[in-house]
C-alpha cells in the first residue's frame, strides 16, 4: 500500500473572488477559478522557485503581493519534522482546537501512530 504524503504538501486557494492567473504557482503558472485550490509538493517558497537553486525574486514578490491583496490564501504547508533523540523517533507538529501536538508523520502507519500534547 502506498504511503500517505499529505503532510509534505502545500495547498493554496484563490480568494480573489474570480478566476485569476497566478503565474508564479508551480509548475508553470496556474489559472484558478474562484475558491479553487491547488496542492503541490513542498513549502510555498520552494513551490514558487520550482525547485530551482536560485531564488526567483519576481515569483516571490508576486506570491507576497497576492497574499497582501488577499487574492490567495495558504491553506496548509508541510509540517516541521522534529527528531526525538531519546525515543529515536520523528514527529510533526499539528494543531487542533488551539492545542499543539507532536504526532507521527503522515507516512507512518496509522495503526502504530501516536500523539503527544505539548504544554502551552
């Protein structure tokens, strides 16, 4: 069975109120209908750079402008992966009803999954 990799993806949503072309979205720009979402691998920064080693200031500035204009919303990004040396295990961060948790990564078999509430 293939592993789940949803926690390694970014999802953005067109909140402009109409169909809009976002030239900076991977892989080569995307036109999104009103409220349409797009999911891609990695975080938004990597997505707008399309895996290039050199930062595209033009694409990053366009992302920033779209966020400031409220034409685009970031729905989710990859969760940070943290390694617990004592328990020899990796976890990601998750929030639910304002409580922050360390949980097993999405790629871990749910039958053996665990979570740890963090003090806030």
